[in-house]
């Protein structure tokens, strides 16, 4: 697996791990990257370097990006809720409420 750092997909230089659905004990995913501290620092540095360009982007353009994000969350809200349920063991209604709260935060931004 890999990480998206500074606009590029990069193989994680750490190990991988498997996730388990808490309420069934079944594996829900394999080979997730266990990112090393050096890659975390690299990703944080890339984000800090990208911030001035984002800050210089017009409010209108930034709003357009958030509108697209809102559309993606809205279209995929049930898939996202199921992912939260599988990862945390929350019931589906609670997970859906969490996704909708995230959507509202994106709309507010």
C-alpha cells in the first residue's frame, strides 16, 4: 500500500496492518500502510508547504472545491457510514449521523 504525499503516491516505508470488524471479528481490510514517522513528517511538511498556495486561492475557487467535496460525501454517505460501522462497531444510524455532521461541516466551510 502507499500514501499520497505531495501530489504523489508513495509506498509506505513501514509495515502494513489488517483491520477487523469489531462486532463480527472478520477481517475488513488488509495491507493498510503503517506509515513511518519519517513519512508522517514528510507529509506534514508537504501540507505546510502547500498552505500558502491554498491561502492565495480565491474564496470562490476554494468554495467550489468544498462544493465538490460535499457532493462526493452526499453521494457516498451510506458507503461512508458502513465503513465507519465496520471500523468502529458503531450502529449504522450513529455512523450515518457522523457522516451527515461531516457533510454539514463541509457545507459550513
